């Protein structure tokens, strides 16, 4: 199925949840924020939030520094 991820259209597997998408890109779930169709997805809902055709996903990865 097609989604828009951070402004780019990509093809992903059907029946993928937010957690699976984060794992696919090898991102640390504790250091990202996810928005789906302009709504923040709580970390507690990553497993239960299923992605759908044409969803617009934004993933922000937090990087520490000093």
C-alpha cells in the first residue's frame, strides 16, 4: 500500500502498524515522535495504530547534543 512518509510517497507492506514502520527503518521507538494524518500517535498506541492507504506520516527523530 502507498503512504506519504515525511513528504515522500512510499510503498509499504499491507497490515503494518506504526511500530512495524519504526522497526522497518531501524529507528529507536523511544527517540521518535510520530504524527499520522496531522494527529500525534501516542507511544502507547504504536502497536495498535494500523496504517492505511494514503496515510500521511511524519516521523521526527530526536538527537541529543550539547
